[in-house]
């Protein structure tokens, strides 16, 4: 016979949601935004959610990053680095890192994706995004302020999303151990080649959905950066792959090669052949990763 005194999972979730909302209201009151109009802005493939706040003519974004699933301190750390490099990350106006709340500058709604849909010049936007990477990789130290490394072990874990998530979903069966080992061995023969380029800050999700058009700012500062809390220190080739081989959209013919050349010309002293090899390998690795993730989310 069921225990009627024990709350159901739905009841527990409702209590937790109410407690979180109380924490949120307390944070906003302390930050001076308790009386602001608040509406849901977005959520992403995580436990984070975002609300837009309006108070008269002032606007802000509330990031709700509940611990232990999320780490608001990581976002703040990378934000401070990006601002220090002269780039446009949303400035933090108030925070409670223990509870996982950040009050951020509101960059508006005009992502590169929206601007492209509205008819903005595709080449100009991709030139701007490429120039931001050039500036970042020229200014960021090779150790990226002690961020975790984007090393072979982590790249391998992501490549295995194809075998461990995609294959069972499509075929209904797990991949045979021998086939998985063969797949893994092929990648392990390539990891050393990936690292024959400089290391720097890797934002990891550097694509048009996470880039903002910021009116009134000049040059690289006119590109707003979002969704960088999972940044690592790794090959400079990775974020260019993320930008130019984005599975969510097709670029105009020739644009990828033009931006590839623009990046290498702008960065200057780099082994072009080594960079191209790293770029191609990471392109395949990222494709395997994205296929696996999309399978899990669908």
C-alpha cells in the first residue's frame, strides 16, 4: 500500500521551484530590481534559464544558474577575461554566486541569426565574427588564466557521443565493442596533430546564435558574446570550426574558405599547414559531437 505521507515527485518539484523563486526574488530585491517587470527570455540545453527585466527605461537580464548543476562563477570568470581583452561580454551588474544568480547587461534581441534572417550582409557579419576571434587569440594568454584544458581526453569523450548516443538511437543496438575500439583508435591517431597550433581561450559554442549585433559600438566591440561559461583552454582552431562549420545553417559558397584565409592572415605568425590539419580534424570531431547531442535532445 503506498505511503500517503510521502510527497510525490511532482510535489517535491513544486516545492523546490517555489523555494528557488523565493531565492530569486530575494536576490532581485537586494540588487535593486525587485520591482522590475520580469518575463522569460530564453532557456538553453542546460539547467540555466534567462529572464528579461525592465524598470522604466532600464533593462537587464537575470541568469538563473542553479547549483550544483550550473556554475555561475565560471561565467563571471570568463566574462571578466573577455572584457579585459577589450571584447563585448555582458557586464555583470550584481551576483550571488553561492545561489547561482547573475544580473547581466541586456544586449537586446538582434543575434547574428536574426540579422541574417532580416537580410543583413552575410559576409560582413562573418568578417566581424572572424575578426573577434583574431583579436581574442592575439590578446588571450596561451594558458587562458588557468581554465581546464581542452585536451585529447575531453575531445575523445565528445567524439564518442556519435557511437554511444547516435548509433543506439538509430539502430536500436549498442555498437559492438570491437567496432567502438576501432573508431576510438582512429581518433587517437589524430589527437597529436590537433595540438600543433597555439592554445588560447576556447569559447566552444562560437556561432551565429550566440553572437549579437550591438549598435553604437565599433569594430570587434560591435559583436556581443554569449554562452561562454563552458570555456576551456585549447587549440585556436576550434572556435573557427564552430563558426564556419555550423550544422544549423549553410553559408554562401566560398565564404568558409574566405574567412579561413582572413583568420590566418589576421593572426599572422602561425604554421598554416598545421592549422589546416587541426581545423579539418576538429571539424570532424565537432560533427560527431553535434550529431550525438542532437540525437540525445530530440
